[in-house]
C-alpha cells in the first residue's frame, strides 16, 4: 500500500511539474472526438491536427474556423499560466561613490572541547546486572 501511494504521489508531482492538470486528463476523450471530427471533415492526420490546435497553425485555424470555438475551449492543455518577474535597477544620476566596506575575518577560536569524564565509570557503579 505504501509503494502504491508513493508511486501515485510521485506521478502526480511529475505531471504537475510538466503542467498537466487533472482536467487535462479528463478532457482527453474530447481531444480524440475532435481529432476524429477533423479527420472526417478536413482529412487531417494526427500531426496536422496537433499543429492546428497546439502548434504553428493554431492562429490561422482559430481565425478561419470560428464556428469550432466552443469545441476548442473543451480541448485539454489549453490553460494559460503567466509568470512575471520584475527586475529593478537603480541608476544613480549624481555620480556619488558608495562607501566600501571591509570584511574582517576573525581567526580567534572561541570554543574549547573537553572530553567527557565521569567518576561513576571508574568506581564501578554502572555495571550490568549479574545472575544470582
């Protein structure tokens, strides 16, 4: 049971790192149904179908076939995620120099180790029990 749980959790983490959501897996039947529609209607093979919906022909296909817009919204892997990063840079127009600081490396060691000693061992108080 632990192995099965570990495998399922690892698979879930891997799929999420690739950007695959649970909804995408559920919508695979819509993808197959729409691919069959394209094969019957336009004679597209799977490579052309994927190019029209996910590749370089996507913009032209969406522009030419507005009547299929509702079907295209049901297809998996069409979610968009945006990641924005902001980089700030400050330019000092006054030309003043920044004060430089010096890093001081201390060589003095502030600790002392003393080996643990106990008088209990030498007196023989801590001995294992003996059979009577």
